[in-house]
C-alpha cells in the first residue's frame, strides 16, 4: 500500500466513479483503476461495489476511507511542519540495511512525492536490538525494527512484511515453497555467531531441517548479489511480493505464508514536531493495514 493509492481511493469515494477521480487527479483512468484493484487484492478486501455507471463504498470501504483521510491529513500536517522547519537538523532514523532499502526509503519517497519533503539521515544498525539502543541513547530520533526489541521504548506497529525465498531462475521449485524445501537449496545466511544467524538457526531447527550454507555474510546487499549470480538462494523481507528485486531472480512465497511484524520505536520524551507527526502517520498506516 502506498500514499498514492490512498489518494486514489479517497478521490473515487468522493466523486463516485474512477473516471471522475482520475480526471480530478490528472491521471489516466486505467492506471487509477489498476492501483485501486491492486490495493483491494493486497488487502483481500473489496472497497467498492458497482452502482450503475459509478461505484459505491462497501461497508469495509467506508471504514478504510475514513482512516485513509486521517492518514492524508497527517501527511499534510507533516508537510507544513517540515516546510516551516527548513534548516533544522535532519530526522535521524536507525534501521538495518534491509529496512533502510525496503521501508525507510519508500516512506521518505512517498512523503516527498505528496508534499512532505522530509530531511532524513539514515543510521545503520545490525539488528533490532541495536536499533533500540541507538534510539534509547539519543543517537536516533526513531528506529525501524522487524522483531521485538528488549528496550523499554514505546513501539508503534506499522505493518508487516512477507518473508519470501529469492532464488536464481531455473530452480525446480514449486510456486509456493514449504519450509522443508529449504533443505534442498544452497542458502546465503548471516555469519555464524550473529544475532540474525542465531534467529535463523533456531527457525531451521524448529522446522527439522539442516540448511546447506553456500555463503555467510552480514552485508545484506551481497545476499541478492549471490542470488542473481546463481550462487545461492536467500530469505528476504518483501513489502511488494509481486516484484522480484533483480533480473534473473525468482521470488516465491511460503506455504503457509510467513510474515515479520514491522515496528517503529521512539523515546517517550521526544518533543520534536516532525518526529511526532511522522509517528502519527506510521501509526495510522499500521491501523489501516490491520
């Protein structure tokens, strides 16, 4: 789900047809319709029903649009605040390299596209625990995590990401793989002794499999490089499961699906307006997804 889709849905609800909404937003009607239908599939929720030549909101759609308007209002407030604070220090966001690319950058890009030109500085961390430490120490204004954190910090659930298997093209695997299938493919994993490797080792043990380790590295950008080079497969978060991250890479979901909850952590005494408003946006988006 992205901010553009929220605007499309709200405009369609206000104007009673996708054609009228597209004209008001100066976009092609087929593009708007595709974006709305894609969102309905992603949510597994019908937002609109046909009514003659137009559309009307379903009961679920009415709730969604009410919350979507709140998100868009908060984004407008954030944009006004950021514009008034030109020259202030950047908002420091701590996140792992994976979440910097998969979550932080899309958030910043989406906000900028819709008028909230947030000046952010991304601070790298190796784990959710390290993210929490950076926030608690005041080195970051907020942090993005993909697992529970031990620190006594307020947390905001902002959504979830599907864990998928990314593999070189040509492997003889079903469209949706089982955990047992992981035993048959070489994998790239974090280095032994790291927190993330310990988490994965516990997962493999619980599944009763002994994975074949082809590459060990904590440099997450090297994971997909290993996959695209045909060396190994990897487990990777996906916020857009329809899209493979690189040419020659095949993305497969698990059966049953596997997800990681995404969290934002912050200090309770943070008085910075931009930080508070960004958290409001993230909180509202999390409620919308839920």
